[in-house]
């Protein structure tokens, strides 16, 4: 370990000469995120060499003499005394996100006993779902699939083998996990191969810790089983007053219950809300700055698990931008008044990062207004807003409203649900409520009306109009 355990040294042998560094790292178990899919246009795959140089991994060929790379250490999974009693584990639930994966051990009542999270190693093929579709079509489907199944197996290390695994995720992620081509999701008329609940053997999926796998039903080509699971868990799928469910992540999915109607939509918010494509971004892993606040004229921050700061995730980014807006360091148009704002050692914000956040929050806000318009109601008519997903554990509602993620009418009505998709997926493992929960998810997926944001010019107008931060 080098530099006070801030880096691990990876020796690249001379036998790898001529190979692109990012490809060698991925094949050797050290994948580097390639937000632009390895096209060499984003600059976010830079790695530090032992000689002090920084080079783009996707554009660097390994020289004849080899080289040494200094990489951040991987987040450590909890273990030892943190593990639950093996006899209490009845099944597992897995949420496959574009940026992160989370595996939960579940008891017979469908309660989560223990969970582990890691970054999705498919980031080595690109930050968003379209980059994964492109990689599949380029003949790298086996690599994509083994990346995610291998990560799931690693998350299950030290846990007993159990019979059932329930899986949810966005449509592209679940298609790849199941070995089904996601190509139909990447182009018109956007036809998925998986249209309902899918069951398969663990061996067929390449999973070593479960015998039977159930993949929850998607709503459409753009709204997956994670939305079905989350809406059922939070009660949005059941009859009740007007309520909005928002899964904040790379793919911003929303469900509006308005009278007897269930409307949903989704739009690529971009990976900034999950910490990707940021100068110092990371997922919600130990060490991620997840909260920022002003106190006594200075900015204080918290990290996941209290670990040393190793980057900033979506909730921390939202808080930081809200604070800098109040301080006048960022103006209403989104201009950061200095090229770089440093929060702490190794964690800073750039003008490009602010722009990435603006695009993400504007997409989320546009989706919300689009659903309200379709239902013929206003933001004031919404009695409750449930925020789930990667941001659902730490997002400060005040920061979300200050930065324009949500309209001011939602003040006092926002509740955080954490990873509701995983919790809903876990309920499907319950011995008493599992079949009922899965049936509810299937009914929701069949009844929900998908509102295509590209179906009119309204979304585009809302998106452009929502880029600023106001006063």
C-alpha cells in the first residue's frame, strides 16, 4: 500500500505490452470507469502511474517494459461479526443498478438482515445504459454478464448458499444479467425480450450462491423491475391519495398515483446523481461524502460509514451545490465563480460537475412536471413524495428543493425510503407474503401507464427551462 494507504500499486507486466491499459486492468480485476465508453473524450479514466504521470487508461498502450499503476483501494465489504446467523438467512435479494449493486440476505419474513454494496464493474464499458448496449452489440456480452454476476458472487462471499435469489434492476441491467440481448432497448421501437417475471437456474445465470433465480417484472422498455419492487414496497402501487414515488439514479424513474390511475415515466438523468462522471465522484460506498452543511462560516461533511473521504456521491453533491448557492459561490445560472472549489483533501467540485448536476436535476424535475401535466393536477395536489434509490438514504429534502430537483410545493412532504427496490425485492422472499408481493408487482407492471418523455416537445421545453437554480 502506498501513500498512507491511499493507493494500491498494481504492476503491469511486460508480457501485456501493446494492450490498452483499461482493458488489461478490467481483465485483471481492477476495472476503471469509462464514462464515455472508452472513446477518449471525457478524461475521467485518468490513472496515476508510479512515476507521477497521469494518463487516460482508455488511450494508453502498455509499453514494452510494462508499468506500475497506483489505484484507489477497493471498498471493503463488511464481514466477521457483522455477518448474520447463517441459519436466519432464508434467501437473497439483488438490486442491479447502472452504477451500483446491492445484495441483501433476507429472513423468512422478507426482512433484510444484512447487505453489501459495490460499484457495478460494468462501468468499465461506460457510465450509462446505452454504452452497455453498445458494448453488447460489439460482441462483449459475455464480459458484461460475467462482470455483474462475478460482482454478485463476491458480495456473497462468506454467506451460506441458499436456494432463492430475487433480482430487480432497470431493463438493460436485467437483460444483461439474464443473458438476453438488450439491443431492442437501444433503438426504436424499443422492444424488450423480457416482458414479465422471469425464472431461471442459478447455474444458468452464472450465480454460485443460489439455485433458483426470480427476476421481477419490468413496466416497459424504460422502467424495470426495480420500479415495480419499490412502488409495491412503498405502497404507491396500492389505491390511496395522490402520491409520487421517485427513484433517483442514473435512470430517473417516477410513478404518480392520481385517483385510479398509475402513471410512470423515466429519463436518463445521467450518472451524476450516483456520483459517476464527476471529477471526484463515487457511488454510495464507504468514504463517499454523503452530506454537506454550513456551520459557523465553514462547510462540514459526513461520509458513508465515517470512513476517510474518498469522493463525493449524489446526496453530498446536492448538499454542496445548495450550500455554494447560498454562499454565492455558484450563481443562479450555475456558474461556479472559480474553476475549482475544494471541499477537503482529494474532494473538489468543478464547473463541469455543476453542469452535470444541472442536467440531472433538470431531467428529474421535467419528468415530475410531465406526469403532473398528464394527470391534470399540480404539484400542490401531491400529498406525499417518496424518494428512493441511491439518493434515498441521505438526500436532504431542503437541498433538493433549493437546487430545483423538486418544486417548492413539495416542502414538508418528502420522505426518504432508502433502497426501496431492494426492500421490495426482499419481500418477495417472504414465506408468508412472498407470492402476494410478487403478484402485486406483476399487477402494477401491467396496470401502470408509461408516459414517454420523447412523445412531445414538452419534456424538452421543461428540461431546458429547468436548468437554472433561480434565486
